[in-house]
């Protein structure tokens, strides 16, 4: 079957660049990634992931990390475990 349908979407340029870089690392073109997503929606009969509004605690944490507040930087895995007290 030939592929002749077109999908158009407006996306923030920085988001598009970041996501296409991830697709490249995965060995996918944007078209292949969209086809993969559509196929999963078809197979799952819905979105292939859970969609929900984060609770207030998660929202606050996401806002802080977006503003680069209260972040803990680790040099390596061992340093991360040390900072977590493990």
C-alpha cells in the first residue's frame, strides 16, 4: 500500500530540534516515528502512554526544575548515591 496521506502540525522549533535529535539517535526519521506512534495508537486503541495532570507536588517540582532551582548535581553514579545517603 502506498503512503499518500499527509500530516501537518505546528511545533515549537526548539522542541522539534530536540526531538528530531532523539529520533536520530534511535535511528528513526520523523516520518518513521510518526508512523510508529500512529501504529501504536491503532494497536492500543488509544494513546500508548498514560496521560494525566500531575498532582500539586509534582507540578511544584517540575516548575522548580524548569527554573533550575533546588537541583542536585552529581559527578557520577557513586556521587549520586552518596548524596542520597545510600
